[in-house]
């Protein structure tokens, strides 16, 4: 159980899905905390994140966009579906008649929501830990190169190495903590993610006149289909970037 200011979250596993029961008041003061807490729950990559909202007091319809915000922030990576369950008829009717239903599926029963979650495509994953020292940049490049070769995505190796280098060097420079590099191959996309212990969000900063400060995240934004920064479970953050991989170039996944 966890508390996000005025919202209490109780979570459990149901058929590989993370089901979180939300109790409290969803308003401007709890919106950001709840959004970040739900995003953290997706980083363990369950089959789906299902929010039960019967006991959630929603102050107005715009507050419901917390669920679409979570979906948009996690849709590309970690690629976890977000669903809502409201058993109470009045709560269900409020959700079903709102704009949120265009972005997040609404169900009146948990069993129906779990049954609607498709079996996720196979996911390959490889991780490595590095110290916050300059030599880790070269070690991360070698790790990325070897992983791309093993997974037969050599056509994106150069881009993957470029992204990994920028993410690692950015973490070394600005976080200065031990870091973990994670590569994932999932549903036609290659994700490069770097976790560090610094909770500060990685952002693209601009000087007056629109000039970007530094080049690391600019390089990533140019190479990647999508990139983002998510709060990590237990503290710190995960900065990630996704590269599109042509499906016919993938090797078969072995269970």
C-alpha cells in the first residue's frame, strides 16, 4: 500500500496484471503524485495496469486525464496497457460519458478488464551495471554492440550505440551515481534505458533564442521514435529511448 498525498493505493497481482485500488480525492494537488506513482507501477512491466476507481473522488472531468497521461507516457515504453474498472454504476456512467473513454478502456467488472488484455508479444531483455566513470561510456557501447549482434538487429547498431553513449554520458555527468543500462527488444522496437539514482528529470533545455544547451538529449530526440524520463521504483529515474526495428529483421524469440 502507498499514499500519494490524499490518494491511497492498494495493489495486487491478478493474472499477471497489476491491479491498483484507488481511494481518496483526485484533484490538482494529487494529480501529479498519482500520475508518477502509476507510471512507476508500469516499469515492472506487468501484462497491464488496471485502476479500480469506485472509491476515487474525482473533482472534475479534467482530473481524469491523469489516466490518459499515464497511458501516453508509457505507451511506447514500457508498453503496458492502462485500463479502468468502475463497478459502481454512477462512477461507471461518469467515466463512460467522459472524454477519457476515447483514450483509456473503461470496464464495469475486473474480470472483463483482465480478459480484454491480450497476451503481450515476447520481450527480450539484457542489462548491465556500470560505475559513474568515463570508462563506462566505452563499456556501454561494447555492451550495446554485442547485444544488437546477438539479437540480429545490426542495422540499428550504430543508432543504438549513439543513444546508449549519450544516455550513459549524461548520467555520468549529471547524476554521478551507479547506473544500469537495459536493452529490450519488444514488438518491433528496440529500447535503450539508463537508470540512475538522481531523481531530477532529464530535459531538453534551451538558451534564449532557442539554442539547445548541450547535445546529448538532442541527439537522442533526433534518432529515436520516442524518448522519455520516468521516476524509477525505489528512487532515481530511468531515461529511455525507442528505436524502430523492421520486423523482418528480427530473429525468432525462444521461450
